[in-house]
C-alpha cells in the first residue's frame, strides 16, 4: 500500500495532484460564495462589469457571443459528450467513459443543486439581450464547458508526448472555457462571480471524477498501458 501511494507509484502523483486541485477549487468556490452571500466588493464589481458590457455592446459582437455561448449549451454539450462517449466505448476505454459520464451528467446535477441553494437572481436590464428566469449562480454553461472540454483536454494531454502540443491543448481548452464564460456575462445571463464560481465548481468536480475513477482503475489494472 505504501508503494502504491508514493509519488512514484501508480496512485501517487495523480492522486496528490487531484486532491490539491479539488481542495483549491473548492476553497475558491467557497470564497466566492461567501462574497455573494455577504454582498462584499466582488458583487459591486459584478454589477459594474455587467452594466459596462451591456452599454458597450455591438451587433457583430453580440452575434459572435451567441455562437460562442452555444459551446456550453445543453444540446451541443450533450451531442459532443455522446460522440466522445461512443469513441471511448469503441476503444474500450471504459475508465474514460466513466470519467466523462460522471463529469458531465454529475456536473449538470451538481450545478442545478447549487443554483437552488443560492437562489441568486440574474442581472436585470431594461433592454436585455437574453432573458432567463432560472437562478444565476453558478453559471451552468460555464460549468458544462469546464467539465466537458476539461475531459477532452485531459484525454488528449495523456495521449500527446510532445510538450508543445500539450501546451497548445491546455491553452485551447482554457480559451474556449473562458470565451463561453465571457459570452454569458456579455449576453447578460450572468455576473462575473457566477462564471468564476462555475469554473471553480467545474474544475473541482472534474478533479474529483478524474482522481476517483483513475485511482480505482489503476488499482484494479496496474499494468494497463492504455489508461
């Protein structure tokens, strides 16, 4: 057992990294949540940024943001997740299939639960671009983009030996998640703290799913090289 959990063992480094990411992101989510509950300065920045973006919008940027935000919408996320799941099934990568299912499906449920816990109203404008009646914190689109593209990036990262491609993979996934998050603020669907909280929530949940699934898989299949 000691050998298995050492930094050189098959459970060591990934387990430690996963726990650190989960703990850090959960702490960040807690801090953001506390700021929202206590109406601290972050909520003032929320309102100021949302008001500024709404006042400085343009037809072209609005069109671009509608396209961007779709990458975190339910139908595209579900389609991409199903296609990726079928690929994992075809390759018999059942542990990755489990990570995908737990991250995306579990993430959706977790996000809805947190929305009902916090009951935060969405931004309000007299001439809104987008009108929604559900709760605002944390952002569902941002959460879904974080876990889905996080899974994709993690899988590609593990299959790519070249460090330059690895950096490109991380930057591409991060940029896509950030753009989806920005689109939600620009369209008036969320505040800045909503999308920051969703990112923290998404990375924490993804880290938990990856760590739990791969630790269990490695424990049962210590010599499986495909993992």
